[in-house]
C-alpha cells in the first residue's frame, strides 16, 4: 500500500534519539530548547514553545489569548477537528467561515460578511484560526486587515505548512498573526512522533504559553507572588496549566528532521508538479499550483461536469489497487459532536460541495518516481474501469 503520507526516518535521526536515551535527561533536558531555537531560526519567529502535540499548542494559544466562556472562536470547516475543539476546551463557542473554492482555505469575503453580521448582533469573535490547508497559505493580509477593523486575534493553524512561504516570508514568522502553531505528527512535514509547537513574536504570550505547558508552574522569581528566598527548591503555581511538555527524545528527532526541511519541500513540490502535468486530462479538478506551498497534501476533486463516476467509486477503485488514498476533511460542523451543538448540513455549502468530491492522493518526500507513476496509472485505471 502506498500511503497518502509517510514519515522519513534516517540513520542520523535514529542516532540522535539513541544519544538522548544514553543521556541523563529523557525530558526537561537540553534538547527541547535546542529544537525550539532551530525552529525559530528556520521560520523567523522570536519565541517557540515546543509541546506534545499541535492540539496542545492550540489549547495553550487560546488560553494565552484569554479565550473563555462567552467568547467566540471561528475557523474553517475544512480542517482537522483540533482547530475548533481548542475553542470548546476553553468554554468558548465555536463557529465556522465557509471556504473559497479556488484555494479550499477560509474565504476572506465570507469572513467579512460574517463579521458585519456578528457585529450587528454583538457576537464578534475573539479569535480566528485560519488553516493553511494542504500547505497553501491563507490570504493573511486580508485576514489581518479585518482583525484590525474588528479586533480579533489570529492563530494560524500551520499544521500543514512548516516550510510554506507567504509574501516572501516563511509561515511561522507570525508577521500576520499573534501565534502560529505547527504539528509534528508523523504524517506531517517533519515529525517528532507526536509533537507540536506554538510560535509568537510577543514575549508576554510566550511567557504565558511557557507556563501553561508545564502545570502553570514557574521558577522565574520575576513572576512569583512571593519572590523572597525560601530555598532553592521553591517554585510557584501561578496558573492552571497542563503537562503538555515535549520529551528530549522527541526534540532530538525534530532537530535532526528539520535539517532536511528544504529537501522535503523541494521533493513535495516536484511530486505536485508531476501530478499537475500528468493528471491534467482526467475528469478531475486539480489544486491550483502554488509555489509557496509545502504540499502537505495533494487533493484532487472528481469533476461532476466531466464524469458520471462518483468520488466513492474512484476512491474505492484506488484502495483496491493498494493506493492509500484518504479524504481531508469531513467538514467539522458535520461531525456528530458538532451537530449536537446545533450545526447542520447546508450551513457551509462550499465546504460540503468540496467534501463530496475530494480525494487526497499520496505525497511524501520518500516516494519513488515509480510509486508516483503507479499512483497516476491507478487514477487513470479508476476512471476507465
Ligand atoms: C494534524 C492537525 C492538527 C493536530 O495535530 P496534532 O499534532 O496531531 O495534535 C491540527 N490541525 C490541523 C489542520 C492538522 O492537520
């Protein structure tokens, strides 16, 4: 089976992790700050908080921005459930903004229209979470402009987009947002097994997230209520935090992986270009090429104007041919948990239309040329069969 995504683990990665296993500190050692520094240098962010998942990063990002009961968080319906669950963790209400069918990202025009309506109802969002779907950056300039007009914070969910660029700057530099989060799950661009990070240029937000990832505890006297010397053992819990820490084993793997980020992105872009050139004559809607995308995913949509075949037929044929196709994503508002909150079919029609046709085909840096050809042949066969 050729999976839709797969990690690449080298001898150097394995050696880096083994070295930590032989060291004194498996967690809370030197590897996490080293990895954080590497990420910060790579994408141009001042502060990096490495955590045990992107889900944790989203949670502490929302808390650091003060999200709570009575607040609203908006995101795209075409994302993984974690992008919106983070709002619910904080007791806020969640809503969605429909996508732009050309980019499959949150549509800035739909956003503006929804903001105008929300303003008149006194229900403006506190946080917007734009998701750089498949690695293609959102229209951050437009979203940032709206944030200045309507006063919301921005958390970029860049789980798909370490290695992507926006207007000449790496995604993660937070030029258009308060916080950016990355995921290092094995299916993403680089991996730490499980893991994530929250990035910001704001020292105050960085300090809050740093404390929240480790129980709300600080050893920094400047932050203590009773900084008078009690002894070297002394620490204070000053907030209600979690154990969201990344281990040194994970960080060592991440530091080794990030060395190959550029090579990975180049290969992903090469594969995307190959698909673009070789799938063009099939009844598919292909993603618009984007030189700035990290191509975490390559999603084709079955074109209803050009074929009677359904998405399910093409999907099943490809699975039968041992191609590990997938679907990203079932619109979040259609999940039963969200239906129970009052969302229903028809709420976000562009997202639902996209979902009815989408198939993610394999793309990952260690794919061989012959595997890429096999995928193209399988799609052709699926339409002919
Ligand atoms: C993978 C993913 C997440 C969650 O990442 P974890 O590291 O698995 O918690 C969040 N948002 C998006 C868009 C993702 O793809």
